[in-house]
């Protein structure tokens, strides 16, 4: 007597099937236009704004610097990941107590959204820190001694890890991800991200070009990750125009 053994598909084969099912509607990531815009924005900030801001940062209003110092750590990787992990853990334990399929499904989808945001920020953090190490640009704290054109590649010295801003990369990824997930509040998220990035300049640890590069890098990685998720049918779907569209109707 032959026994039929039902084997549940593993995660890898499950994702592979979802990817293959959407292969015909995959679209290349439109990186050329974004790269051109980002490079020009960073170059303008580097050539026009870095020097005057490097000279003026010590004369900024103390209350402004104090407020910026209080809120700037929102961009720390550890705080972002702790917040996302808390959401995931809460969703997991609540899901186990639910018996209605619809509610359980919503929490699964919430977990996918949280994973998307977390991966976006993690990718941004890893790449920005590798670039910091490879380039070794001097921070504004050394402006009087070294100016804006000082680079010491492959150094672990904190004072030579200015470009790009790691906090700004995390902020760019976080708020771009939120803007993609909740397009109704997109302008608000973008505005908050810009102001949080500016705090790195206000407290004197980064030049404007560092922040511009960090925000652009983080925002781009969040967008690219959304396209990757859409190719697997997770969190996002591919719209008629080929762009990722949030599947928020499943949560509402």
C-alpha cells in the first residue's frame, strides 16, 4: 500500500512560485533618472552649501541645536529596529489568540509590511556605513583644520565618517517606505524626513551634501525593495503602469 505523504512547501519554493507567477509583469528598476537627480543634488550641496554651513554651524541658536539633538536619534538604526521588532512581536502574539481567519490574515499582512520597512532600513544602513568607511570624509567638526575636501579612506575614526550620513540614510529609507505604504500621507512623511535629515547639519556632525546623499540613498533602496516585494506579490502589487502599489485594502 503506497502512502501519500503531504509535504508543505518550504518558504523558498513558495516564494519561487509567487515570483514565477508574476514574471510576465516584472519591470526593471528605473534607476537612471533617479541617479542623475541624486548626483546633481549632492554635487550642488557639496559645491554651494557645504562651505557656508561649515562656517556657520557654530553660530546657530543654542535652543535650535538642543531641539535638533533631542530628535536626531530617531534615525538611529537600533531604535528603528527595536520599534519594528516590537510591532512584529505584538502582532505575532495577538495573531495566535485570534480565531477569525480575516483578522489573522490582516496581522500576517502587517508583519509583511513591517518586514519590508525593516529590510529597507537595514539595506540602507549597511550600504551607507560601507561607503562611510571607504570614503572617510572629514566631519564639519574638523572644518577649521581640514575644510570640506578632506578624505581619509578606510579609517574607523568617527571624525572621518561623514559621507554619506548614516542617520539620513536610515531616515530616507524609513520615511520613503512609509510614503509608499501610505500614499495619502506621502507629503507629510517626506517633509518629516527632510527635517530629520536637517538635524544632522544643525548639530554639526554632517554637511548638507552628506545628508542629501544619505536621504537619496535610503529613499532609493526603499523604493527598490518595494519593487522586489511586488515581484513576489508581498505588500505591494504591480499596477497597470508597472509601478508597485500598496495592497492596503487587506488591512483596512
